């Protein structure tokens, strides 16, 4: 099966300065996070507070999901980090 993102929930991780979200490959759930630097690459001028970071994620959700699918295809792991080079 292909990776998809039926669950639109996401959360801000203050420790990592990242947004966590989840994808599904059949019955398997994969955990992802996109860090603040990656979000700054796709949205220059990003506000570096929780509201700004979550808004950037929401504005670029489709692009982020496409990048997550590419990272996921590289190899299965417990969680996946999206970095600026992924965009």
C-alpha cells in the first residue's frame, strides 16, 4: 500500500521546534516531524512561535506530505525527520 495521511492532526513539539504528524501505510502508522529550519525553507519569514510554525505547516501540508512520502520510501524507521534538504 502507499503512504497516506488520513489523520489531519498535528502537534507542536517545543523541545524539537518541530511539527509532528502521522501517516499510514495500510495498518502501519508512521510518525513524522518537520523541523523549524525545513519550514523556514518553504516559508521564508516564518514566525518562530508555536502559532506561526503550525500555520506554516497547515499552509504547506500537501508539499510536506509529498516530502514525507519520499523520505518514507528511502527506508522504514520508527520515525522520520523532514529537514531543509527534503524540500
